[in-house]
C-alpha cells in the first residue's frame, strides 16, 4: 500500500525466513567476523579472476540462504539482485547458475535495500511465495573499475573508502519465523555537484538524509520509533555530514541510535581503511549478518536501514559528470 508520496507499507508483513552472509579475509579480521556465515581465506575464492570470485560470492550466499530456508532453488519464484560491475555481471551470471527467474537491479551500494524492498513488495501482494534478494561487492573488482587497480599501489586520500568483499542474501516469504519487512521508502536521485570518486561519503550523505526525512514524513513517525537507524556506507566523512544535515532539518535523532554500516565492519585502529567501508556488500553483510543476529537475540526490535548508493560510472566520470546519489530505506521489525 502506498503511504504518503514515496513509501510503501507492507500490511501483510512478509518475513525474512533465512539469511546468509559471506565475506573475504580482510572482513574476517574486523569486529563483526563472528556474525558472518563464511569467511574466505583467499580473495580469489579459488577462481581465476577477481570478477569470477565476485560471482562466486553471490552464488554462495544465495545458495546458502536457500538451503537455510529448507528450500530448493526450484521453489524460489524470483531473484532480485545487482552489484557494481558493468552490466551487473556478477548477479546476472549468478542468476544463470541459479536458474531462478531474475530481475536485475542497479542502485550501486543502495542495491541491498532496493532488492529487499522490491522482494517484500512482490511477496506482500501475493506475487511470490518465496523471493530471493541479494547483492555483493569485491574490493579488487570495484577498485579496478571505479578508481585504481589495487596493484597500482596509488596513495588514497583520507576521504577514500575501502570496498567490502562480501555478499548478503535473504529469502522473503509471506509467513514463517524471522523478522518482518514492514515498510520501505524509495529514494530520489540527489546530486550536490561532487565529482570526486574518492569522496563518496560526502556525495551520498544528502541523499541519505533526504530519504530519512521522506520516510518519517510519509510514515508519520519520529526517529525514536526505531531502536537503531543505520545508513549504508557513508563512513566517517559522510556520517558527520549526514548528522549535520539532520540537525539543520531539525530531525530529532536524539531519540534513537544512529550508526553507519561503513563504520562498523572494520577496526579503524588495526585496519587501514581510510574513511571506512563502502560497496554493495557493506550494508548487506552488516544488516543480514550483525543486525539480524541482534534482532534474533531481541537486542534490537525495530531497525531502519538506509542503504546509500553513488550512481556514477567510469564513463560518466571521464566525461566530467558529477555524482548522482540515491538512498532506499527499509524497516525491519520483530513482530
């Protein structure tokens, strides 16, 4: 059901009945390592190239989510997925392997909540009994495509972020054990004129705040409704900008806890990640691993995940374009 201008309420409260998170070795050295299902010791995942390794990441998390739900892939009606590679090849090639009817998405790093929102919408309205939503990123593939290959050894500024190697997938169903997806707010594209691909946090922060403001307005609630609100991958620079914008817009965040997934997955004192984490896999593995585990233990009961994405490409950057950004918010609640 449409609520306000850009939000949906899922009145049938579709459930997240299973989840799977798989990460690389660097993520396994961070503070959330125990919340991930599989930590790979090798960035190649036994494959010949980084790109094939990324495809393997999403295949593994999707297959594990299906298995943990007690299903076979033939029982899943639709797969909603996307990633950061050109033509979303990681997800599309994984869909070839899975052979599940597929809707490919590109929301950059917002894809985790874009896919979850659309899967919940379809299930809520009887369009599927089981839907799979997932995304992935790989540090070496993303750095090579959007910035410099890791082998180049270029020095990065303090505003730069470290792309997460990881994949998160969930199965959504009309009923079952697990938290409910209760609403979603679809973001607008916001472009504040930033063109530096090494300063994604600053570029994405206004989009995150715009979506949060829309969510509270459409739903008629205050931030205090939630135990926790997290943005996807603003990291240190974008997080501080977002907090300042929230104050300027007089959004009363003091009634809740506000964190950023990009600041949670790594240990700043031990891992060299500049401003923090980024990538489609960032909000996916933090949400589907760490946060849903907290919800399972009833340490959290209501969360709002605002996944953020920078919708640039190497071509747009080369042509002097600025960075359009977007954020999608999804509320997850223990019912």
